[in-house]
C-alpha cells in the first residue's frame, strides 16, 4: 500500500513539476533537469524490474540502490552546481558520485525498450577516455576522467543537455497529454469514428486500421501504443473477413508506424529537431503534413487494391457505429488538439501551449456528466500511464545527451562530417543515399530518436553544406529514422502486432515492408524537390508536382499489388506501371507530365479490358 502511494506521488510529481514550469517558468537548467531526473530514477526503481535478478533478491536490491544513489546524486548536483561553474577538478567522492549518476541513467535505460542506445553511449564514453590513442582523423587530444565527468554532469552539454531538457519540459507533458486522452477513452472514440467512416467498404477492417492509426497518431505519437490500442480491435476483424494473420499484422504495424510522422505529437524526435534546427515546432508540424498524407495514402491504396484483388468484404452494417454519434463523441478529444495547434501557431512556447491544452481537456471533461463522473479515475490512470511512458522516452533523451556531449567535446562529429564529405567527393546524390542507408542501419538496432541524433549531427550538416535546405535535410533524416523502425531485428511494433495476430514475426515484417515500400520513396521525392513540402510557400509548380506524386503513388501501389482498379495485372504490366509511377513522381515537370499521359493511356486500356471481360462473362451466361 505504501509503495503504491509513493509511486502515485512520484508519478503525479513527474506531471505537475513541468506543468508548473510551463505556466510560471522553470528553475535554472542545472536545478530543474537534475531534480526531474531524480523523480524519474526513483520511479524506475519502484516500477521496473531489472530483468536480471528475481524480485526481492539481493541482486535486484543492489541494482535498485544504484538507481536510488543516482537520484540522490542528482539532488546534490541541483544543490551545488554553482560551485563547479569554474571548477574543473573533482575530489574522489565527487567522482564516485558522478559515476554513480551515469550508471543509474544507464541502468534506467537498460530496463526499457531503448536499451540499444546504451551501447552507443558506452562506446562514446570509451572513445572520450581512450580516443587519443587512435591514429589519424579519428583520434583526439585526450580527455581525462575529471574533464569527462565535469562536462557530462556540471554542464548542459552532457547528461543534462538539450535532449533531457526537452524531455523534462514539453515532451513529458505531451506524453501525459496523450495518456489522459487514452485513459479517458479517446482511442475508442477515434476507433468508432473510423469504423463509421471506412468500415462498410471493401477491406473495411484494414482501412479502419489505416485511418485509425492516422487519427490515433495525433494523440499517441508511438507506433507500439498505436498497435496495442487499435490493433487489438482491427487485427481480429481483418482475420475474420479473410486476411491472413501475418498480412493483418503487417498492415497494422505499417499503419501504426505512421504515428511518429503524424502531427502534432510526432513522437519525441520532432521536438529535438526543433531545438537543433531552430525551426519553430508549428512549422515542423506543417512541413510533416505532406509526407504524412503521402505515407497513409500509399498504404490505403495498397490495402484497397488488395481487398479488390481478393474480394474481401467490409464490416457488417449492424456492427458499425452511427456516423453522427461518432462525430459528436470524438469532439471533446479533438478540441484540446485544436487548442494546442492554436497556441503553437501564435508562437507560444511548446511547454506553455501543451500546458494550456491539458487544462482545456480537463475543462472539456467537465461539460458532460459521463466524463465528470470518471474524471478522477481517468486522471490517475493517465498519470500512471504517462509516467510509465516517460521512463523509456526521457531515458533515451538522457543517453542522447551523453552521446552528443562526447561528439561535441571531442570534435568527432565535425571530423565524421568532414570524412563523409571527403569520401563522397561532394556528390550530393551519394550523400543522400549514404544518409538513407545510415538511418536504416542504425534503425535496425536503435530507436527512432537514437538513429536520428547520430545521423543529424554527422551527415545532415554535410547535406546542408551541399545545398539541401536545413529543415528538409533533417526531415529526410527523421523520415528514414522512422521508416527503419520496421526493419529487423528491433521492429517493436511488428512484434506487438504479430503477437496479437498470433503470426510469425518474420513473415509479419515482410508484409510490413511490402505495404510500406512506397513510403521509403517519399523522402527522396521531397529531398530532390523541396517545393513539394511548400518550404518557401505555396507555388504552382509545387502544387502540380505534389498532385502528380499522388498519381505516381497510385501507379506504384498497383504495380506492387499486381492489380489495377479493374483487373489483375501480369508481370509485364506491373513492371510498366512501376516505370510509369517512377516517371510521375520524379521531381521534373516534363517527366511527370509524360508519365501522367502514359498512366492515363494504361488506365483507359485497363478499363476497356474490364468492359470486354464483363461482356464475355455476360455472353457465356
């Protein structure tokens, strides 16, 4: 009972502390961030088992004591940081305390799904201490233990750097905001609306999965959360109407992946991108809207074509909610999102904007009797869910700070950028391909934010130097870091979906990649033609090229599914549509126009084949 009370109080503190800071301003950086980390470490010791030792064993107690010791050191840092502003040497006890704090942060991250980021952080620390023995470009002048610990603990360029600052302010609040919407039944209301909109059509459950993932992405920003909330409903429905388990799981995993590129939450990476690039968060939200729509359009078209090809029906009408009722019920969950966008649009700080949005949600809950009666219960449920989600998310940001601190202090980031530029010979096409491959390879072992950070601080500056607009380069990195999340071996969303569908994870991963293959092309479209994103405002050329991209995506979807809207396609027709689709989406008005003409001719031919087929069937009857 006492333990549950302590967990509730710590979870409440994790929410109230940044909320108050959002309204009245936060304390100095090296006071606010260490105290926030202290709450997080204490909470981790109480709610997350080590996964190595049995509960209540001596080993479990020892690891929990490391977390608690790290929490106490955080308090010491917040109290005495002013003493170390110009003092670069540490006594032995102070060194021990700093090491304990870093170990505690590593242990917290190790207990979560972002564990692979620890390996990069440990490699970075080893490089800081021993990189001076490396030859040539990879070596540095050397860094002793005093300087490493001082830079990591008593500056804002290490553990308590910008990534943790973002996590301790508005990312943490965004997580709680999503948790409150979820705990109050928001996911079910969005699901009802989606079923009312798309459930009755061919392949209805699969289309519900795609649209629901897009809507749920607005409030969750997490692929796994999306899978476990919408997937438990959509995957069984897909299986009932004829989808194979691995296909159903692949559709849900792919659609849920889009949560990280759906405004306004955008996972945690967009907030870090805003800090690195200096571009306002509302601008990043607006720029991600086009790739988001392209991504979900591609999946929706493939799902629709698969339903036509296999003659998969929709959901029975008697199981579909009434549209008007679903619209009315979802309004209380849309209004806080509108409030958030409004305040961001008028350039309020993100932490203030999300604080007001949370307050507006609670105010909305007071309007109806049903929401008023469950408000206290849903509030505490949201507090617990939000705190549990904050541990891995903010833990990954703390490790990101450690990595960035080492790259900055040793100059490795600049040297890697120089090396990449030298090897590529300044060829922008080679740099773009290298960036995509780097994101894919890192994404196989790291979470999205880890892959983004490592590429953003090493390769993205080279892209900018070669003429790619700053925000477009970072959006390219961000998009590929997101897409890499369905690549083995990490693919947490794929594992979650396959477990719900009782399907083989590798087969599920194959179908997830198949349904998302067009999504891997989207970043290349806007990296070569930024006008599609409307970076410099709306232009006629940008609008025309964007419209042609939608047609090109349709052509590619038909090619991959080997089915037009009218007939099954042979291999040569599929190959022809693939070539035409690539021509249409290429960033060239001339090629796109030629491709559109070819596509029109092919579609007319497919329609005529359909009429001939129907006439032959009628004559036979």
